[in-house]
């Protein structure tokens, strides 16, 4: 409502070039700042256990995948995966979610179960195993603990 009022005023002063440019800058700046949340409000802090057993703090953003947050930290190789595409997945983004966090994330899709089972050594599904590309971060996952397993022999060069 306030934006439309400002736009009406701006259209009335568009005859003066200096006022027109100034009013457009104010409108653009106002609309950009009012609709976007601060990055600090979107931060989700997680903890990852790397293959060496070291606990590391990982920062992600709400709406971002767990895989992207782990790749930004350097725990998963981003070049080996199209970070959001399950069709390109070959389970190299497999992570293990701590028991207490499993109920806070949506259940696996059929595609995710298929990929995890297909690339499992025993063809059995570990209940903690998830694909990082399929877990979307939100504030409910603040403090979540995930383990990044060792690379499988066929994933290493």
C-alpha cells in the first residue's frame, strides 16, 4: 500500500528529471529492503562429524540444501554433484542424520530410497542415511548433527 502511494507520487513528479530519478531510487531501495529478510535471520547452524570423527560447525541458510551447506564448508566435493538435482545423484552426497533429528525432516521420497539402496553395499537402507541434496534447511533444524561418511571405494579416484 505504501509502495503504491509512493509510485503515484513519483508518477506525478516525473516531469522533473532530477526529482524523477531521485524518487525512482527511493522506490527501488524501499521495495528491496522491505521484502527481503536479513541474511542473519536465515542462518541455520548445524554440526557435522567429518570422516575423521571431528565435529565441525556448518552454517547454512533456510531454503538451502544440506548438501550446499556441507559443500560450502568443504566436507563434500561440490564438483561431483549437481547440487539440487536428484537425477544426477549417485549417493556421493549421502549423510547420516542423528536419531533425534530424523522426525524433523520430511520422509525420504521413492527416488531417494532407490538411490540410497542402489549404492549401498548390502542393498539395505540405513535409517539414518539421507541424501544431502534432498534435505532442505529450515529453522527447526538449528543445531542438527549430521555425519559425513567416508567416501565409498568407487567414489574415490
